[in-house]
C-alpha cells in the first residue's frame, strides 16, 4: 500500500470527525436561534395578549359606566316625576287641609333634600371608569331610597287629608 492510500483513510477519518463537529456546532447554533425565536414569539404573544386583556377590561368598564348612567337617569326621572306630580300636589295642601300637620313637615323635609350632582361617564382609563361607575351606582341607590321615602311622606299626607 502506498503512502497516499494509507493517508486517504486517515484523511477520511479527519474529514468525518470535522463534519461531525460542524454538525454538532451547527446544531448548537440552530438550537440557539430556535430558542431565541421561540422566546421572541412568546414575548410578542404576551404583549399582544396583555393589550387585548387591557382593552377588554377598558371596554367592560365603559359599558358598565354607560349602564350605570342609564340607571341614574331612570331613577332620576322616577324621583322627579314624583316630586313634580303627587308630591307637588300634597305639598300644596295647608295645615287646614290635613288632620296631622306633622305629615306636611315630613313631606317638606323630604322635598328639601340636596340632590346628588350627576357626574357623567367621563374618565381617561379603566380605573377612572370604575370609580365613576361606583359613584353613579351610589346616586342610583340615593334616588331609589329617596323616591321610596318621599312616596311614604306623600302617602302620609294623603292619608291625613280631611
């Protein structure tokens, strides 16, 4: 066997080990690139997911505020209808028209309460809309409670008519 023939298997062995090392090196590089790409995709998905969640929370807060505003409007209309209707008629009565004049005092006290100031659904962010919604819900509760107590005062005056 010649020296060239003996060197050829050695060169082939060196070439094979070099190719194996390159494959290992390339596979490590490929894995690193894949890992970076996967991490980037996860980060981008997380950002978009968070934004979608935040937008949904904001939209829910705006819708809840609109509903609360509508509830205040309805409760205010009910209250004002009573004030301008039956309560006004009962308040027009005098002490001579009723058996118990304290019913007129109670009615006048109910009519003299300070009304809550409507704030409206104006806010810049989700927390602001939630805060306004809470205030509007309190106003709705106020109007409902005072409509009930005013109705009781009106009924007392009407029951006391001579």
